């Protein structure tokens, strides 16, 4: 087990390095510091002196990879790569182009993102898996046909419709919950109830169809027929055998949304004015704050790799045979 985890960790290191290098190339080679300065200054005929001043204020006037005039280790450390990219491996995100501490902002904003994403994930999983099992239980009946039509209909509707419709009917007309904003402590649940409900409803169509496909692949296998022949009811066969043996593809699907637990939902947080990492990223893009965008790209990559690692570990708990691969 320990060897398996170490091997997976060793696989993750070069992947993270490659993501960091690619991000550096995109931000500092394809899009040069001079281009950043012109976009930040927002002037059509900005002077060269103004560009140099902006670069010096934000630390973008250093050489990219090698600072030849410096001595010793400073040839490497006094470079843009070390100051802006290498330090990300130590989770030193530095200062944003607007002068704020990025690490402090992330620590403050990750909790609203978690408060929104975690209930959305757990409730969504519970609802989708339960409904999918019910559809499989009533397979080859009008229930399955009707569920398929409803799921396709739900998938055809834009998530923006659910957001705007929910804000209008539930928040404005019925006045049951606040339309936007966020509260402190336990009072935050009033602001999270509507976006969590919308997230769950918006994901029912695709979620139920996905899990239904997984369960239908399992339900006709030999081990399920054997379980029925031994006297297990259809409900017992579904929940005891089919669900357990479908856990690996279920866990694979969950890993895709794991980064959202910290990164937040860009659209949902923006529409509901939730001060999470999603709205933080959108605001940085609108302000063209490249330091924040670069940090969030790196953080998202780290979280995704961690999610892959946790998924691999969870595979060994669901199916011990995975450890041998």
C-alpha cells in the first residue's frame, strides 16, 4: 500500500513541474511583461518609461531565467522564473498586481467556496445515485422512458436559466431566501441554500444518465444473476452488489469536481455574490491581474493532482486488486 502511494506521488511530481513550466511560458514568453504593462496601464499610446516603471514596481523587470550580472545563486534567484513561478511550489503566491497578499486572500476565500461546493457535491451524489438506481430498478418500463425524457430535457436547459429562474421565483417572488450575498458563521446557510439547490437540480439530468449507464452495465453481469438465483431481491442486488462494483467509475467521476471544492464555482459565485475563490478568479481576470490568475491556475493543477492521488488510493479500498497494478 505504501509503495503504491509513493509510486503515485512520484508520477505527480513531473506532471506538476510541467504544468508550472507551461504556465510560465504562457504568461511570460507568449504574453511578455511588456504586454502585461500595456494592458494594465490601459493607454493606447503608453510611453516606454511608464512601461518600465510598471514592470519595476511589480518585479517584472528581471531576466526570465538567468541573471548574468548577479553573483552566485542570485543568478538564478533574481529572475522572473524563480520569483514568480518557482516559489509557487512552496505555496508562496506573493503579491497581486493590485498590491494584495494572494495567500491571505486564498485562505480567506476558500471557506465560502467549500461551504458552497461540499454540500453541492454530497447532496448531488446522493440524489443522482438514488434516482439512477430507481431508474434501473424500473428498467424497461414507462418509468425508465419518462426518466430519460426528463433527464434529456434538464440537460438541454442552460444552467443560467436555473440560476436566474431560481433567483426570480424563490428569492424575489416567494422571498424565501436572499438572492445574493454571504453571511458570517452559521447565518451563511440562508445564502447557500438556493445556490446549492440550483447546483443539484442543474446536475440531475447528466448525473442520473451517467450513473444509470454504469448500473445497467453491472446489472446484467453473471455475479448479479447468481445473487438473484440465491434468493436476493432486486433491491438487495442493486444496493449490495451493483452499487459496490460500480464504485470505481463513480470515484473516477467524482475526481473531476474535487478541485471545485476549493476553487469554487465561477458562475455560481459570481451570480450570487459569494466571496469565494471562483468570484476571486473572475474579478482577477476582469482586472487583468495576472499574478492572481497565475496562482489560481497553479493551485487548480495541484488540487486536481491531489484529487487523482486520492482517487487512486480510494481504488485500493474499493478493489484491493488495484494495488497489484
